[in-house]
């Protein structure tokens, strides 16, 4: 069994403990600076005292894990990822957002490359049915390819949840975001992980080099649900992500050569059932992909998500101007994400 250590024994850390146990990995140790969190997780997963640590360096020295899961809040992701790589871990799964600055993302990637460690970021969208099924549909000739994606949700937070949609959009289109515009609400999203953390509500428009668009609408005056609309040359796909209900509308085949201005041509409609979002299964699939060294969400892809988040802040602070997502973005600025 692969020796696996988990840094962070909070809500996400406990879920990762479940993932490790269900995958048949050896839980070599858990670590948290909070004795309360450590005790709760240890009791829930029957972790003996000799495998409980309050210092990650001590955990690594005593257990020498091959795999490390970083499930702390974002400000410590860089420190623990680099320490894990330098301590000999060969597989590292880090929670999102990857880090609180682009400079930290760069450091994490560089240290892992030097140490020969594979780094994955826990954006598991490519392993979730609500996206794999959708991708097959929007890529089909029947749908005509993906033109835009619109997410309308309750007040879920730009960093906490919009970050996942940046990676989802890259997975759907095969392209990174190249330009981004943002409008933040005045309110700050309360974060249960602590008053030191902030997130923002609001709207984001992201565009790829080929012109595909992502619209994310999660204002502080919205309080329910997550609905996604995918639009293509020949149809629309509506997905309720909390229930898994989906409705597909596509033009009848005989009308598919008609111009886009003929938007009311006769259509075919189908109802589709998609597995609602979960945490455990997709994370297991991501870890399995990491162990096979292919098909996982890489550090570079996790960095691209942080890059989009940074661009959103820059856009909002500069009068909602469209911002190019490139190396001109502030590399060292630290953001208050959890």
C-alpha cells in the first residue's frame, strides 16, 4: 500500500482521509496545527496517536510518505507542497486555489520539478459526470460545438467556486482564458474557515483566444442554486448541477445549415439525467490519474486558474477593464483566499 500523509484535518482533510481509505492506501499520518481538528479527524477515522502530528516536518521525517495530500487553507499550500517535495514525496495533491499568489504557484511548480515530484491540484471537473457527459454533447455535430457557457448561481464566491469553473471551461474548450473582465459586488463573502479570509461575489466574463466565452454570475443578492447553460451553433443545454437534471434542445437536422439569425427553427428536445456533483469519487479518480502520471490536473493548470482569479481582481480594481491573462499580471501580490 502506498504510504500517504494528509496535511490539514478540517472538513476537506477528513474527506481526503475517506478517499485514502476507500482507495486502499496506507494512511501514514495526519497533521494539523489545531489540536481540536486533529482530535476530531482522528476519532472519526480511527487514526492512532502515533500517526497524529502537529508539525508537518516531523510527520515527513518519521513516516516518509510517497504521497502527500495538502488540505489546508490556501496561504500554507506553497509551504507544505514544497516541504513535501523536498522530503521525498513523489505524488502531491494540493487543494484549490493552488496558492495565494502567482509567485507561490511558480515556486511550487519549480520545487516539484527539481525534486521529481508530480503535483496535482484538486480541480476534479474532468472526472465528474456533469462535465464529461456535457463535453460529449457540446463537442458533437448535433450541438455544433461550444460557443459560450453561462453559470448562474447563489453567492458561492469567486475564489471558492468560480475557480473550479475556470478549469471546467479550459477542459470544455481545450483553451486557457486569454482575456477577463470582472465586476465585484461590494459585499465580501463570509468564509467559515476564518475572518482572515475574504472572497467576492459578482460577475466575470472570460474569453479564450478563439472567442469562446464564459459568463459567471453569482451576485451577493442571489441565494439559491447552480444552473449552467451551454450554447452552441445548433443548440442549448441546460444543467441544474445540484439535482443533475439536464435539458437539451437542438435544431432539427434539416435546418442546421440555416444562419444563426434563424434562432427559432424547429428543434428536438431531450431530458437527460446527470449524476450530481460529489467530492469523493472525482477525487479518487484524480488521485488514480496522478499515480498513473497522466490525465490529472497539473500544477500548470492550477496556476492558470489562479492567473484568472488575479486577472479578475485587476479588472475590477481598474474600472472593469478587460485584462489580458499573461505575465504582466502582478506575480507577488498576495490575495486573501482560503
